[in-house]
C-alpha cells in the first residue's frame, strides 16, 4: 500500500498544501490545535494580535459532518457573516496559500480555516486582500503507522416549498376581472371557465401544475464516499484524499430521468520530504472532475411564466378519431410517441416548451476539469544566522469547463377537439416543427482560467534569554490569473515585510507592511506602501491581576494601518482619455467625407490607489480554568478615494447628449465608512457523565457613505450619510379609493392610475409623484445582514454525541419584486393576487387591483413591497454513535461510528414563506443524511 501511495504521489495526483512554519525548515507534520495559519507563517493561538478568527475543521468533523468548505462558518468565526468580513464585501480566498475557489476543496480535506480580518493580519498579501482573507489549510501526512479513514454518506433532499400559482379556471376568472378593471370586455365565458374547472378532460382543458407529482419527485438523493490515506516517518510523510459524490434531480420525466444528475470525483494528495538536515520540500497536487447532466430547457423558469391553460403537455392517441387519416399519418411519422400512448402537445405560440424539450429536445452535460499543483522548498540558514530560514513556493492551477449537448428538433401537435355523444375526441391535429435528430454533439460555453502563484520569503525567528522573542519575514509574493475572453490578466504583486517582538509573552508589537504594484493605475502612481502595526498587552500577567484565580488569560490588542488597493477599480486604463474617430459629424476634404473625432472620456494621469484606513481594538481571554473563552474586536475603517466618473463635479458643457461626447474623467472621490464589532464566547463544562460545549458567535457592522458626488433638489435624497446598501423607494399611503381620491391627489408620473392602485406620498410637495419622491427605506444587506449571530451546541454522553447549530440574521430588508409578486399584463397569476383590491375588498385588500396593462405605478420600489429579512435558522442537527468499543481488541477496523444529520431544518421568521420560496429556480431543500465512518 505504501508503494501505491508513493506511486500516486509521483504521478502528480496529490494536492497542493503548504503548511509553512517559520520555526524551522521541516514542514510540521503533526497538526496542532494551538497553532494558526496566518499570512505566510504560523503562530500560536495565544500570540495572535486580534483581527483573526480560526476554525479547526478536522476535529469538528467528528460530530459535525459538512458538505461545503465554508458551510455555516458564520456560526464559528466571529466577524464573518457568510458573505464578507466586517461587511467589506469580496475577500481573497486562498487554499494552501494559492488563490482558489471555495469549491476546490471539500471539508474532509480541510485541517483548518483562518479568517484574517484586520489590516495588520492581511497586509502581507498586498492589494487583492484589502477586504480580508480566508485561508484554508488542507490536511497533511503525519509520521506514524499508515492510517486509512473512510467515510460514506447517503441522504435525501426534500424541497422546502414551491411557489403557488392559480389553476386555469381561477386564472381565467381573475383575468376577466383584470379586463373589466381596464374597461375591456371579458375574454373567457362562464362555460369555458366551467370546463377548465371541472377537470373532466385535462387534455382538452389543461390545468398544468408544474410542481405536481406528475412531473417532480418528492425528493432526490445525494451520496458521497471518501477515503483518506496517510502515514510516513520523520524523513517523508504522505496524505491522499480520494472522494466521489453524486446528486440527483427533482425532475421525473423524459430525458431528465437519466440526465438530471451530477457527480464529482476528486483526488488530492501531498508529500513532505526532509531531503537533509537543512533542506525539505513538499509536492502537492489535486484533480477535480465534475460532470453535471441536464436537459435543454429551463424548466423552473418556465414554471414561473407559462400559464396553466396554454396547452396540454401530452396528446392521447386513443382520443384521435379512428377515421381521421391525416392525424393518423402524423402519428405514424412521429419520432416521439411517449410511453406508446402520447404525442407531444403544443400550440403555434408554444412550439417549443419545457415538456416537449425534456421528452425530445436532447440533453446536455456541463463538464468541469480542475488541476491544482504547487510545490515548496525550505532551507535552514542557521549557519548564516541563527533562526534564519528560507522558503519558496510555486503553484499552477488550470480550470476548464464546457458544455456538450445533443440539440434535437421536435414537432409538437395542437389538437382540434369535438364532442360526439358526450365524448371528447380529436378531429384533427396541426403539426408545428419537425422531428430531427442529427446525432451531432455540440460544444459550447468553453471557458478556462489559469492561475500562477509564487512566493519567496526569508524568515527569522529567535528567542533571547527566554524573554525577548523576535520574528521577521521578508517576502515577495505574486499571482496572476488568465481567463478566457478577458483581455487583461488579473494580477497581484507585492513585497512584504513583517517585524515582530514580544517580551515574556506579555508585551507585543508587530509591524506588517507591503509595497504593492498595480497596472490599473497610470505610470508614476502604480506603486504604494501599505504600513500596519499591532500592539498587544497580556493584562493577566500584570501584578494587579495575577492574584485573581478566575482569570486564566486576558489580553488586549490594538491595530492600525493603511492598505492601498486596486480591488474596486473596475477596469484597466480608466486613467486614459478615450477618443473615437467614428464621430457623428462629417467634414469635407477634397470632396471626401471625414468623420469627426469625439471624446468619450477625459484623462486623469493623477489617479491613485483607494485606501483602507483602519483602527481596531481586540480583547481575548479564558476564565475559570478554561471554562469560558472570550474573544472580541471593535473596528472603525474608512475606504477613501474610490474611483467614480462624476458628472456633477464638472461644468455641463463637459458632456453633450448629441453627439454623444464626454470629457469627464474617472477620479478618486467617494469615501465609505464602516464601524462594527464581533465577538465569540464559548462555555465548556461537564455535568456528571455529560460533557458539553456552548458557543455563541456574532458580528455587527454599520456602513455609511461619507462622501459622494451628487446633486439633488431635495436634501432627503442625498446618498451621502446613508448606508452603502441603502434601499430607496416611495412611501405608500394605501390604495386609491375612487376617482375623487385620484383627482384630489398629486399627479402620478408613472402612468395612468385607477381605484385600487397604490397611492404614494408627495415628499417635496410639488404636486407630482415621481423619482424625486423616493426616500431611504432601509438596508439591503448586500454584504450580509448587519447583525449575524451563530449558536453551536455539542454534548457527549458515553458513546453518544449530539450537535446542533443555529444562525440568526437581523437588521436588513428585502423587496418583494420577483415575478411571483409583481403580476400584470399577460403574466402568470400567483396565489398572492387572491388578496387583490376590489370595490368589495377595499378595506381588507393587501394587493393592488389586477390589470392586463403594464402597471408601472404599482410595481416599483416602495415600502409597500418592503419586508424584514430577520430570520433564525436551525441549520444543522446531528446525532452520532461511536461503535469502536464493539469491535474487539484484535481488529483491522480500529474505529467505527455512525451518525444521522439534518441540514436546513427550520426557519423562524415573520417572512418565512417568502424567504423559503424560490421563484424561477430549483427549490430550497432540507437534507436528511445517514453516515458511517471507519478507521483502518
């Protein structure tokens, strides 16, 4: 087996992990829960200087099986809300030091995840890390006997909810009402509505429910299996992870039965070798093969738009009149007789439809291939200087994806029905389209991305007289990503310098900085220096606290710094002026027309880096002999000099409408501010035979647009001083009661209104309802809810363990603006229209009147559609049983356990139905899982 592992390693199928440690040349092969991977080095947890959270994933997996690398991390890592850190938006994610995607690695492969939030924590990574870094460290081999860990899971995904739509008869009834509201005659007769309501002939009077058991399963399966093989000695260690997972689909007819599945195969491994007493190296590689199978239509999108009466998906052959020779010829020549009993249904307007496409339109495969490789070498330079080491790394990743599809043409048939002696029969068929199966597989959506990353660093670590602890890092770091159809590569290059000192593990100072470079800025402004500093004081070592036995450890930290970044500069060459020789005017020269040269953008050779300026204070400690652990941070940061193209700062003659021309440049102007705090507190105890842990994690942040280039007639419309994720809209004042109410109200600029339409407040008193009446309504939570709380609970009794995890999100608002809520014209009617306004329901109505016209007045951002997104989710429950004691002493299988778990089990919210309902996409699901694990 060891020979097999070595062979696999040499073929390059082992993944990329660089567990770097400035303590020496040898890569640490024994995971230590007291060490944390930070920027380009590892530190002991007790020496972290704030702005860093860490989650040890590997030990957590014993009672908390996960299937996504960042699953519910907001319940473990303070300051991380699932979307961002400290509300700053997009962060840099690195896996073993290389910029990668979170989906590149599964939880079974992960040892630890570090969340680097503060300026001092991320400075060494340069420009692209200015909004935080998530560092995922994967597992490595350990010296010792060979170890084989196997885990298998099987589960079912059950939909939480489907959007409810009206049936054919109810739709027709309300559509008639909408026409009456518009002053039009009714379209559907009572007899027609009765026939659709009766359900006697679903082929002649269809009432298609896209979410019925006729087309969908009640659940779909998911399963995975993983094998981890590791071992080695002091000279060489190895680790290999081989995993396979597959997932099904809810669609249950036609091609979807065979082509609604996806599978993922991953191979990851690494080898650590001590070549000599002075040199060691690592070679890591990984490969991910993903295939998603599907059909050539958007079923869920069609389910949200196609009205239920339009056509019957299938036409029964036994309803065709026997003497209808023309129709029987069509049946005979059809390539698609479904189940030997049906033709594909359709109409002239529905010649392509999701049912026919799934039965006869072919299938497709989404193919993704990812290859990950990195290597590193370490050298101990103690012969030059005690404590001096060198490390270099190099990585190459290649991701590619494409679609393979069989795109078949098909015919659909529209029946003409007649009734003979009370029996409905098809008297004729009209064919639309032709059956044609080419057998040619088409390739489309080809995409690739290549990542190249490299670092070189000198590390210095030394202790003098057991009191003075010194550290230093001097590094060069860079990465570059090339992507198909993107002209300019995304890059990051910087020099980094870290200098650290602590006295008796009591007083700390750390200086971390970077000299960065960016091609997005003009020459002369492409380099910038980003300095940061952190200070720490272990208060528990102070004489006035040493006598307090309740305090195990207590430390105060403070950080400050300035990070220059090009992260929010949208594109390259924005500093250049842009001109076109394809102007709108023509001049004449020797009888030849010459087009004018026109300006599209002014130049700004003084464009500079935006800056993140920040101060933060942190406190962490443990109390009552590790019974309680506490960690918290308070931060204030500003991002200044964001780049915009501001019309209002320049004279009006700098732009013209026709011919289209502009001399306005992009400049550094907008400023943003964030103030917030995060905390983590855990309680560990044992009550008789039950040991338990309770953890509470939280983060809160407030954002402000502190500087904006804007000009409004009314002060209440200024975005400056409001949250960055502000929602703007009108304030509603109920519905118009009658014609007199409309006449006595301000004029509506958004189209004609009638009784039952939404009435708005005239904020500026100008007698017109228009965009100038929009006001601030609330925070949208684009970078995550303002307040995020996570609660985790674990308990163990004998061989049983229990785990539960909850997440709370508070303080943000959403807008009910999906097609399920905003219904007008020829839209499909959802259940929400049942609460519509009518003269009879004027006092209780919760929805505007129905109309067959466009309803621009009603369907626009306003507090009428606003709702709070506050929610508490029971995200996970797992019960585990350790069966190892049943195996006996002499055994090949050393450990064994089983567990059952549930994911996304419960949501508590006043708007639960809204938040659990997906419109025009696959539904949210609960996962019920059964797992088994063993150690060989």
